């Protein structure tokens, strides 16, 4: 299959592993953060750490859109479904994210909430058309990858005069999160999370392009290599990052040139800018409140904003004290450092958000890496 099988070739992987081992300088440690949860999943699934020399360490970042959803936002969606009588449409991977009062969207559905899993915003629009007497709310989450479809849904709803359709907008922005990490005490002050460079996200970059990452190279001297999600993409990106570190360079390089350009998808960017504007601040699970890191619906499309329509106020809710998802999302800890990982907290019974989505660091390690933690 073109663009898949050739990026999973075992012999090429061995060659790249050999090149990485040769290029990594003795006595020097390399620490690279893969921001995107898709890369975290690929690294665990294909056992890439086993192909890297011990001097190269991968740090999991906060790039799983389900994992960074704070409890308070899930609570808002549950409130709409249980107490406001709406039909709540959501992507499937949000259904089991733990919320307050031992609830989740799936448990709220079991209590009578009309919560429906959809595969696209088009499904949510159709549900609104089919139920003209009901309010239909689409629970919109994700990074820049899933933001354009939400913008198009709002534009379509405006054209069709679907007055019973609205969006609970929780879209967040990748560059702001990377900046927040680079400015964090763990990186700047304490050095508990050493970062020599970033593997830039794939799908996000098809929308925003490589240009937004250039300030990280210029202002923080951190190289960025945008990579696809296949194992050979990731290994090639690691090789390119090591070369930059060895040379003392900090540039943005594009390994995923088959899909990503410097300027990205202008049409998608224009639709996003038409419908959305920056929020002054937004709470992320694990990162806390991050300024200008998320989007809200512009006043001109305010009739499609569920927060405005239902007069909802956000309330911050602390995470479960036993859960280490916050530290894992910041790269401070690994999944296996959490005391409840794999025992109390499993994919069947997730306590924290990192165990819910397949892109979450805990879920990925549970599926592919936990047996390696046991001594032979």
C-alpha cells in the first residue's frame, strides 16, 4: 500500500537504527519530545525505543487532544446532556474520559443522556436536521487538525439556518502548548525535563504548515523536525534531530514533505479565522491555564456557541490525586512511574485521561510496553 508499507520496512529500520547509533556521540545524551500523541502511539506500537541507543531518550508530550481535556470541560458536556435536554454529539474517544462525580459521557448516556457518537461534523449536522424540535450540540475537541471541519459545520449551519445546532468549542492550539512547555520551570529552571529538540506533529502541520514552529528554533534554540506517523518517519526525524544537535544548529526541517508545506492549508486557515478567535486563556489538563492557547467562536457566529446559548460558565476541577497524568503530559514522569498504572487504572477502567485514547501515553504503554518493565 503506497505511503504505508514502505514506511514500515524492517530492513530500512535497521539501517536507520545503525545510522542513529553511529551519529549519536559517545558521552552525550539526547532528549527529544514527540509532541503529538500519534507519534507516542507509533513509538510504543513499533518498539522504537529498542532500536535507539541508550543515549537517546524520547519524552512524551501533551499532544493527545483527549488527554489534555480538563475535567471541567467534560462536566459542561455532561451538564448539557443530563440537565439541558440536548442531543450531545461527540467523537468516540471522548466518551470514557473521567469527569466529576465518577461520571463520564458514557456513564451519563447510561443515566439517560441523549449522547450520540459521530464520525464527523456532517453527522452532527444531519442529526440537527432530523430533530428540528431538539437542541443539538456538537462537542468539538482537538488541535488544528479537527478545527477546520468544525468551522465548516458552523458555516454550513448558518447557510442552512439550522437554529437548533450549536458547538461546545474546546479546540486548542499546538504552538501555544509548545511555548508553555519551553517556558515551564521543569525545562527552564529545574531542568527535570531536558529537551534538545521536538518531533513536530504530522496532521496538525498539514493545516498550519511548518512556519509556526520557526520561533522555537530562533528564540529557544530548539530544533524541530516535522515527521509523519509511520515508524520510519519517526526514526528519520530522530536522525535529523541528532544531526542538528551535533552541528549546533536549531532549524525547522520537514521530514513529512509528502504532506506538509511551509505555509500549510490556506483555505482551512481562512475558514478557521472566519469562525474562531483566540481565547485569552484556556485550562489544559496537565499544563494548567495557558494564555491564548485555544479558540472560541466569534460573536458574529455567537448563535452557534453552546456556551453563550446555554449561559454556561467554566469551573475548574482538580484531577484525581492518585493520577499522574498531569506530570506525564508535561514529560516529568513516565506512565510506569504512576502507582495506579496497569492496576487500578487500565483502558477498561481509566482513572486518568492518558489511559483513554490510544494516543495517550499510558494507553500506548499499557498496550505495547508494559511487559518490558518486568525483569526477565
